[in-house]
C-alpha cells in the first residue's frame, strides 16, 4: 500500500480516537482497514453512549413493545406511509427519545435510484440545523431498506389547523410566515430548495414552534408536476408547472400561496380542472387577496401579492427580504418576531401531549457545493448563547453556561474565541451563519442546547460551519441538572478533542465561579451583567431579577449583591424611572453594603458605593475615593472609568474627565454605554464634534440606544441646531417605547412653535406624569426655566436638590437656566450642593468639612403607640407591654432623614426594627409627612408585635441627614446572622403583622442612657453620641417593661 | 474514570495491595468502581439489568480480582484495568448463567446468552462486538490496554499516558491511533 494511504488510514484512526466525525463518504472503502476502522468507530460510539446512559435512569419508553428493530432503533408503531414506504414511531436508545422513522419501500438493490436519491437528499437535509426546520438525526440503510429518522413533532399541521379553526388573521399568518421565511433562509443557505411548501408540510408544535417539514408523498418534483391529484400543483409557481426546476423564488411563491390560503382558506387560482391550471396562470386568473379578505392590513396583502407575482423577477429575491417585509406588516405590539432569534432551539422542544404528527423529509435539490472544513482545522470560533429549557433558571443557564464555556475555550492554545460582547450583539438578529461568521471573523460557530428535566440534564453541542451552516461536529453530554458546570466542563473537553487541542488543566485564573458556591448563581449573575449593560428600563428590570435569582442560589455571593446595587442605581437613572429614585437608591445602597460586608475587596462593590455617593448622596469626596478604590482593584473596568469621568465632568474637572473617558474607551471601546458616557463628557466640556463622534459610534454599536439619541439632541441644541435636536429626541422617544402619535405630536409642537412648543410639550408631559408617579423635579424646573417661569423653576430646583434628583447634576449647566443662573437663590442652591467646585476635596476630612451639615440635629417628632383594635394608645416611658401587643412609631421630620430603629432585649440580643426590606417605607423618609413605622406591605399597615415575655426592652431610634454606614453595616450583619428574624411574620394572633421580640415604653433621653455598659445597643449609641453632639444625628432611646405573660 | 493526577497513583496502590495493605485495597476499589460500573452498564444484556445489580456484579468481580492480586501482579494501571475488564466479562457471563432462567426454569445456555444483547450489542450488533473482541485479543498488551482505555473506558490521553506509562499525552494518542489501525487490520482479517 502506498505511503499516502498509510497516512490516510492513520488519520482516520486518529479521528476515531479523537472522537471527531469521519467523512466516510469521502473515504475510499477499497482499503479493508477502512472498513475495519468504520466498525471500530461504531464500537467506540456504542461504548460512549452506553457509558452516558449508565448515568441516567432507564426511560420508561424502553419497555414498550417493539415491532422490530432497524439499526439501533426500536420500531414501536406504524403511523403513516404511502407508495414511498412506511413511517413509524421508533425509540432511539442512543438519543433516548421517540423519533419518526421513514423507511423507503423495500430496496430494489443498487439500481433503486429512488432509494439512492432518498438517502442523498436526506443527508443534505440533515445538514440544515434550524429551529424551524425538522431535525434529521440520521440516515442509514439496514436490512435492505433505506431510512432516516427525525424529530417526532407533537402538534398539528397547518392544514389541520385550517380545517379545525378556519382562516387565520393577518397577524397570526404573518408570524407563521416570518418563521417559515427563516426556515427557508436556512434551507436555501444550505444550498437546497424545498420544492413543496404547503400547509400540510408545515407543523405547528404544541407550544407554538413552526416546523417546516414534508409529509412526502415521495414523489419527485417532476412527478409532482404531472400528478394532478395531490393538490400540490395549486401551490406551485407557474414556471415550475411549465417544467422549470424549483428555485428559491419558487419556494417563496409557494409560501405566498400558503399565506394566501391561511387567511382566506382558498387558493389564488382555483381552476375547474387541474389541466386548466397553467392556462389560468397564463391568463392572470389569480384572485387578488384583497378581494377575498378586504379587511386585512394592506401591508400584509402587499407581501402576499408580491410573493405571488407571475414573473419570478418581480417576487422577493430572498427569504430574508420577504421575512423583513412580513415583520414590517406585523402590528407593533412588541412581537418578538422581528428581533427574537427563532433559530434558537428554545422553540424546538415539544410540550405536552397531542396528536402525534409525523414529519419526514422534503424534496431537496442541490444548488451548490460547499467548501469542506474539518473540526481539527478550526482555529477561530464563536460560542453563541446556549439555549436552555426546563427549570426556573433556563433564561440564565444557557447564556451563562455559554459564556463560561467560551472562557474555558480561550485557554486552548492556538484557538481564537470571539469576545462575549461581540457575540451577544448578534443575539437579537436572525441566525445567519454566514453573516455571523463574517461579523465575528470566525470559521465556525458553537451552538448549544441545555435540556433539564427532573434531576437530569443534557447538553447538546454543535460545531457549525460559518460558511454555510453545515454541521461539523456534534456531541451530547448527559449529567445532572444540579451541576450544569460539569456539563460545560465535559463539553469543553470533548470540543477540545474534536479540535485536536490539548486542554490545560483548570487553574485559578480560569476559575469562573467569582466566588459563588453554585454555578446557577454565576450564570444568573452573568445574565444580570449583560442585561444591566443594556441600560433600558426593561433590561434593568430583568437584570434585577437575574441578580436576585443569583442571590437566591447563593446568598453570600458578593458579586451578585454588587451587581444588584449597580442595576438598582441604573434603574434610578432611567427616564422615566419605574419607582421614585430614592427608593431605588435605598435598595442599591443596601445591596452595595451587603456586597462589601461579604467581600471588602470587591471592586464592583466599591464602584456601586461610589455611584450612590456620586448620584444620590452628592458626596463628591466619598464618591471619588470609592471610584479610585474600585479602579485600584480593577484597573480595566471601563464602566467604572466612565462613571468616574462623569463625576469629574459634573464637578467641572473637564480635562481630568476626558482623560478618564479615554481610559474607559481604551478598556472597552466596543461598549455602547461607554461611548454614550464619553459623548456626555465631551458635551459638558464643550467639545461637540468629539461628542457627536462618540454618540454616532454608540448608535452604530447599539442602534436602540435611546440615551445616545437624547444626548445627541442635547449637542445639537447646544449648537442651536434645533430641528436636528428635535429629530434626535424623537428617535429617543421612539426607542423609549413612546406611542407613535406622541412622537408625532412632539414633532408638531416644534413645527408650530419652535423650541417654546417643545418645552410646553415636555412640561405638560412631566406634569401629567407627576400626578400619577414620580417625575423629575429637575426636568420640570428646566422646562419652566426655558419658558421663562422663574419662580416655578426655582421652586422645582429647590425640590430637586432636596430630593437629590440626579438629573439636576446633568441639567444644571443647560442654557435653559441662563436667565436665572445669577439669581441669589440659584447660587445658594449651587453652593448647597457644591456644584461649582473647582477643586474637589480629596480626603474624607476635607469632604466632611466641605459638606458639613448645619450644626443642629434634624428636627424630628416621634411617639410610640399601642394599636388596640384600631385605636391608638400612646405609651409612656416604663409602660408595660404584653406579648401580642401591636406597636407602631409615628414620626415626622422637617427634612428628609435616614432613620434606624433597633431593639435590644434583656439578654442583650439586638434586633432591627427599621428599615425592613419587605416593607414599602424605606430610607430616606420624605419630609413633612407623618410616617407610621414600620410601614406598609402590599398596602396594609404593619405593626411590631411584642413577642417576648418578661424583662426590659430598649429601643434606639437614630435619624440622620446622611446614611450612617456603621448602622447600615450593623443591619446587614444582623440580618446575615439571622435572616429570618427581622421580618419574621406570625399568623396568630393577628394576621399580616411583623413579629419582633418585644418593644414597649416611651421615654426621651438625650444623650442615650448607658445603663447597660457593654451591650451592643449601648456601644452603637455611644459611637453615635459624637455625631449627635455635632448635630449630625438625632437619637432617642425608649425603655419598656415587658410583662412576664 | 480513575483520576490520573492523585496523590496516590494506581500503580502505587497496586504495590500497596500486593504488600497486603487492606486500606490500599479499599482505596483502589473505590477508585476503580465508577469506571467499571459505567463500562459494565454497556456490557450487561438489557433484559438482565433488572435482575442483576450492576454494582453488585462489579464489586464482586473487583473483589475476586483483588484476591488474586498475588498471583497476577499487574504493575500498570492499564494492565490492571484490562485484567479487571476480562474478569468482569467472565463474571457477567457466569452471573447470567446462574441467575437468568427461562420461564420453564431451564438454565441459560450459551445460545440464550448470546440472544441477550448488551447495550453495546443492541447498538451495533453482536457480530461486530465479537469481531472486535477477537481482534482485540490479537493485539500486543500495551495496544490492547490503550484501545480499552480509550474506546471502552473513555480515558483522556493524559490518563492513558499515566496508565500505560507513555511519556506524554501525545505519545498515548499515537499509541491509541496505531493500535486502532492494527485492530482494524485484525478485524478485517477475521471476516
């Protein structure tokens, strides 16, 4: 044997050893060793599958009656058939699930051209991997019969749907059409045409997935054209009926017929006899859809009519073009159709029981040959977000697992893996391997699916050729749903083997746990980070859910608490915010401090705290110190550099701000939010061209960035280009989800009255909002100022300062305030918040002196009451309370304060009475309102309930203008020590109350008594005494006697 | 799978077992059991899996092998596993004869045993498994071990290198690949 043959045989053996696919069709079988190796490959696969199954419980299906076996399939029942052969439901012991098996009629030997073509076409279809195309699992010949096995779809065909429910509406039909366009795009991209698009060949799986298949009468295109009985000719393009070969546009014609039929129940051309069909085509006898359904939207009708154009050149040129037109025809109700990647396999999974519908292969014609690529040659790839099904955390599991998977792959020497951010940018697009490959500069894409059920989990990994979407490699990893990381690790190992790369042992450097004890916590945290980076209200809400889910899995996961703090902080900045920003900042503060308690060295926690100090507390020195600490811990964090730059910008340190901005851009120039921030910094510095450049880049990176358009509008406004400014603001309004009429109205306001009209429009909108929710006082002030309403502007500005409205920091320099900028009241406000500082104090001591509070304590009135059957009974110092008594604190404050209430029992145990995270009342408490503590829950007022019996109870109430970090930390530590204690609820004797160990008595003593030297409460009070004496805090200690029974 | 990089290598454990260290025997058993259990799952006939506890079978076989360690002294992990595999195959057959009875109560004959395919046989057929086994037996010892460890036990190349005393993972990979070619030749020769 020639040396070259030796090398080839050895290469095949290596591929088997490496568990990579071997292209047996391209391997000459003349060498008997190849036949032997093929057998060994089967042996190896069988051992692998058996080992995997050893980990899983035996499926019940295995015990069903077997009609016969075909290859490794256990054939259970015949469910269809025709002249081509038979269709069965079969059990696949390797996949461990039911499949549809289509067996060609009894083989007539090598001359059976039909069988050969059947196999060839099935193999081609097997290369198409798309969520809307039937998945082919295998094609083989056994026992003299060619066959293929595919997904078994539970649901109904669109033909059955039509018969059952009659014609559809345009919207539903268009949604189906969008999915079918995507399916056809995948088929066409694979170099194939379907050739038989019709309602009977489209399945609607239970759960809604649309699957393109073929119930295959088993005829060729040619015979279809001659077979007038099968009904298919009515859906055929006229050029096919005239004998032409099926093409992509003829597929689109058939899809047009299908859509026509779905909404009308009729065909466009319905000849008296099929023999007259061509003549009717020739005579243009098609009935326009609008004649059948005049009620349908014109946009939809036009799509169908264009698809049905008799001349192929007048039709859509591609499935993608038709899909976009259909998507535009959909009413804008937030459908995911135009944006959601329906190729993602989350819509692949059958749900529930139903009529079992079998699908088999369509006729496919080869249009082109694809260049081949073996996995071993892949040296650049991208890991697309995995799709996960089953389990509460499926939304987070897939993308998170993919990200950690990609991280591990980056340790493979010689392999380039696309950055996560670049990949995630494709998530909203329709899956197009070629486009994705070009965009990411990779030859191959890793697509994964995680299925969880009960305690078992399965990860399916596929390596897809970016050139044409063909499958290069596939593996299935079985494991336990409680350990998804193990699935990913095994997947990485197998992929590394397929790529013929040696995977280094995991090191601390590639450990991606971030300190979390459970991988689910990491995945949810990763999802939260991705979502928070989007910065829209909706994305931030989902980010918060993700971080909370992460904390649910690992309450001590510091990074998740820090992420939650950042998300809440960003939520406070969204316009409009979903809740009053002070509440969001309070939540952010709680989370940030919790993160710091758990990990004092966590950069993200310091950054979150810095954000709060900057945007909520306006504590510049604290903010700068925390930013610098965060950057010291993580010098490459672009987000922190951006925020720090904004702090410097807001405080007038523009040159430094630009330096920090450039540092952020150097760390991550692909981040749209970093670019937006840079735009804002350049705008503040008066460098408009650079601002515009950054904002345009941001829009290119993230076309839906409303913030970029908002600031771009501001830049144009600064330049006096008002029409351009309004245009950009209209874009921002649209992207923020405003009603189109509202956006038009805004434009008309400008057209009729110029910028005065704009400001009137804005003011009306803000005032309307303020009547039902929180509206930014700073923005209202700006509108009033622009309209010349000086007194109103000043009043709202004062309120903005009082509420620490972050928007005030961003609007203070705007031209709208030019007329009132020199007024003493405005200057006083500026002084109060030190907006005009030219040199920021950089030490804590400087900061405290610069921001020194007035030397008198906050003015507070507080009284403790017992609630007896709805009547309030004031309690005096030394009063005796009884177990079960319901108590509450009534208080008012002349200015916003942060309030803390602690309770200590006779044993020295310390409890937190306020703030309580489950209640609606949160710090800071607004001024000039009567507050009833502990607050409300779901709109129901809550009381503290005396639960202790006997002994003395001491309550310490502390109020301050600023949050008191020592108390915040104390609260967090107390809660961490006994998470159930502070909000422990009891159902008896009163429902819906907060249970505490015991409170009672009312007394005022300043400074606090130190009757219990050494107790924790005494220590706390003592630590605050100095602050109280300087007017920074207000303290009250209440001592109660608890009845022994 | 037996962890390759542990403080106590399998070879060291074998030495200790030979010297009569009962603790080492226990540790060796614990280390080998998972891989053997997975392997046995594929080799046990489907219909017998409900009647025979795979774990019991594997443990009994392991016990037998360890009891004979003085007469058979494998020095390499690979050789030891190959030995265990052979012992286990015999045990499976023995146990099937002993425990699986037809409805009439007759003992399982060879023919009946052959009619009870294992998972692996279900997937690829009895004939191919037989050819593979027969061809495997013709390979030299190290090649046998390499094939068994890679194909049947799913060892990584590094683990195989440790088990067959190959200098590197890549050397183990080449050993496996060349052994597969030899195996293919042997399989073809027996057709």
